[in-house]
C-alpha cells in the first residue's frame, strides 16, 4: 500500500530485439532496476517507544526512504544507504545505527 | 502577485507522501539530494525538471535507472535555464495549466557555466523556478574550484600548500547578482533549516515569472565530513554567519535570520577536511570578510 507512493523495484529485461530498445533518448520515469541496499554498512533501527513522530528524519532523509505508516515511521531497506543522518538528527535518539 | 497568506502551508505532516526523486545513486548523506527531493515534494507531480550536467543529473539518470518519478531532462551545461524557459513556453503553447518548470543546477552550473542563460531567463521573466544547490565546488567531476568556493577551501585545482591556503578568492555574491536583475522572487536557504527551505520553494511555486533559490547543500565526499553530519554542517554554516538566509521580493531585501551572536567559525571550519590546513591568519581573513558582509547587510537590508 505505502509502496504505491514510491517507484517500485522493477526487473530489467535485457532487450532481445531492436524493437525492445527505447526510441530516442527518453526512458520511463521511476524505473528502478537496481537496489541501493548493498551500499550499507550500518542500518537504522527505530525504537518506536522513544519516537515522538516529529518527522524530522522523514524530512531530512537524502533518499526519502523513511515513510509514514499509521502514526509510525517505517524505513524502506531496499533503498536506505545507511548514511546515518536520521539517527544523528533525531531529537530523541530513537534511531540507532546497527552494524549489518 | 499571490499574497503570502493565501498560499497553503506545507510541512512534514501534510506534504505529499509521493517521492519524486527516489532510488538515486548519490553518495550516502548527500545534501544536494535532500534539496532536490524536498523541492520536488513541495512542487508536486505536475513538474518539469531540467538538470544540467552535475551531481543530480549524474546520480538520477543512470540508464536504465530513472530516479526521477516526474518529467525530467538533462540539459546542456550552459543552457539549463534557456531549456527550462523553452519547456515552460512549450507547455503553455499546449494549453497546459497548473504546472511548474524547475531547474536544479549545482553551483558551477549556476554561477559559472550556466550564468548567461540564467541571466537571460530572468531578463525575459520566464515562468521558471531556478534552484541552485550550492556544494561549493564542482563535486561531480572531482572537486574543482567554482565561483562559489569560499576562501581557504582545498580543492583539486586549488591545493593547499605552504604558500597558498587553497582557494584565495571569496565566494561570489550570487544572491545579490540575481537580485540586481530585479527578479520577481529570490531567496537563499540551507538544508540545515529544512522548513525555511520548504516555505521558500512553496512561495516560489506561486510566483508567476522567474524565481531563484540558492540553497546551501553539504557534500560529505567533497568536504571531508562524516555522512551523518551533513545536515548539522549546513545548519552550522548558517549559525556561524558564513551563509545567510534572505529573500528578495518586490524590490526589497529581507534578512530572515539575524543572529545576535555567531557560533564559532573555527569550529565549523575544523569539522571539515577541506579546511583542516587553515592557519589562524586564514581563519581571521574568513571572519573579517564575514563581518564586512554582515555589516553591509544589516545596514541596507533591515
């Protein structure tokens, strides 16, 4: 449900025929054949008891991976790069960076 | 012009859940991508983005990966503003309504290479919002000095040595240069103050005609800072007075933030690898330049 607001991970099919290639220099918006999860050394873990839902992490995530989920925050681990901005900026220290 | 009070407020609670810049390949903790992401969320789905060569086009369009989830195009390096002007004119000719054309250019693509096109766009008053994310060097090509690189920065074209402390020139007064065109709306912002940036983009969205936002965006790779401190550094830059938050509207300058006391400049500089080599005399030079600028701003803009 929540994923509807974000482009989904899509499998890239290697073109087999000349007609499969895109014509001209354009391509579909929001087409994501690759994930960024492999970049991560530390992953953010949210302590929901401490979280006051101020949404500062939601605003400041460079990748937009933090989403609202019925009054709680949720992180899309497919595209989180583990930069740690959310944990560093959290006013309640409710996010901890844990080594994968 | 639309009155400020009539514009619906946008904040983290009520902004769209949709992401228009998602799954990009920017370095972890990239400040520029925070700026682009927030601006696109404020501007909404009906947005045409034009991006010249620079970090955000390099990380957003990696065939077949398309991180932009709305219409976006890579432009020539010096022609981003003119291409955006063309997009706006084309959309108008097609009878489209309720859309915005936006440019996301880096500091080099704005202050150096793309400047003549930007100047022409403001002169013609095309309905384009030009956002310059300023990471203070040509980061995408490997940290070369640009017109907006501040004094003392170590870059690959201005290395710091015994005789020269890196960059020897000060930052261009880009905001004042743009305002001197008598533009409809211009502002400076920093990703360290995200709500202020959102408000300014929201205001610019409702301006008919050319508008410009200069947003200070940190770059962990080029600045030599830990990835998690990106936002903190951008906030510190404002708090120590090296970056100011201001607006230009209806021919009037407005200083949004006028702190009584500045935070330590030295502390801000020493956090970053690019300023590590700076001597006390160099830091004094930075502080003197800052004080001179603030004196002028407080005299003329308040």
